C-alpha cells in the first residue's frame, strides 16, 4: 500500500497536486501495508501546486484553511472472499461467501494497524469514522479506530459485541472513540457477487450497537442485484456523489473504511492534470503484494489478495460475470 497526500479545492474538484514521497515514516503517514490499506488525502488545503520539477504544468492556487478536510482512506483487511477468490475466481459467485467476514490474518492486520494508529496519535485526531455497511469493513473500522475491550459497567455502548462475524473476538467499546456511521455510497461494486451483498440493518444493529445506521434508508439490501453487476463507471459516479456528500459534513478529519474497487474507481477520476507519476499514485488498487514491506509484525498474505473485479481480470479464462 502507498499513501499519498493530494491537495484539492472544494468539490467540484479541479485541482493541482503536489507529490509526497512514499515512506515508512509514521510522521508523514506514508507507509506500505499488506492487506488492508490506508491512504491519506487532504481536501482543499491552504496551498496547492503542481510540481514543475516533474515537468508538469506549473500553477498554484490558494484556498482558505477552513475549507479543508483531511480524509484517511482504508481498504478493509483480508476477508474470506479474498482467499477463496484467489484460489478460484468462480468462488466469488458462491453464497458461502455472503457478506464476507475477516480471516484470522485479517484480524491480525486490524490489530497491528490499531496499535500504529494509537502510537502515532491519529486516533485522537479523527473526528468521524465512515464505514461501508458490510461485515468486513465494519469489523476493520471498529478494530482499527475503536476503543479497547468492552466490559460490563462501561458507561458507553459497545461498537462491536463479542464474537461478531463468526470469529472469537472480544467486544470493543465506543468509549473515547470517534462516532461511527455506516454509509451505503461507499460500498463495493454492487451485484452478482454475494460477498458484496449486505445483511439487513436489523441484523447488524445488535452486532454493532454504537454504529449509526440511520442514513441507510432500507432495512434489506435493495441495491444488490443477483444478475446485474455495477459497472466501473457507475462505481466512479457513486464515489463522486459520496465525496460531494462528504462536504456536507462539518467534521474536518475523517477516516473512511471501504473497498479496493470503490476506492480505485473513485480516485481514478482525479489527477488528469497531474504528472503521470502522481496520477499513478492517486489511483492504484489497494491490494496486498508479496513483495511489500510492512511496519507491522503481521504476515503478508500469500498471493495477490485481489478484490473480486481485479481478480476477474486476472482469470479471464474462467469467464466474466457482470
């Protein structure tokens, strides 16, 4: 995973951007990570410019600081669908992977990133955590940005009850945590793959009592269709709608836990006026890599740990299901 900080004016976005180095230094929040990934963006900072040393068109603009937001983009940790889909792409069509939960390795990754977020002080800066309303993203969001273990007598509801999602995991408290809200606009590609279909809100609420589901209009998942897969262009349009909605929030520093496909196609809409190197850093798939290094002691997943739509491109001989 690579982190990038991209400077932009308020949406609609028509920006110049400055490249930031890839580093393992927590101080600039740019480091590689294995299966769940975080990328940091600053929306509408005080000064944004293009890098003339990279032969990009020169230019600079000023924007007021009060129009700025910093968003931290996180791809969920390794899910059971990533493992099975890498073995056989047709596994993405299996209802055994419905609303896929995290693997034991995925939980190790969550625990390690949680430790890092606390150690670098980011956990005290986040004003809001937005999560896709799927099991793997909510598990990742709660595990990374939530409080410590929940015990009886704590005067705050748990963010997650014990053993939520078929894993032996302790409950997590919402005490000293930012508010959490579930938003459907930042879901993965909709349709066809059962791993991307959510449960009813009424099922999620007892598992994640302190997550706010009030923005989800329908209890059942009416967006997912068994025979129609959302196109990349539709995902990107939904991503832009999500970013425009983000500007209606008053919070300044926001963590967003979502999916590789959603993040990739959303970010691909930006950077066309940048140097190609910057463009490539903005819109890359947030997927694991066997050659990556990590700041965390957890293992790196074997294989590519691909999101389902990228895996489809890697396995064309097994047929395309859209």
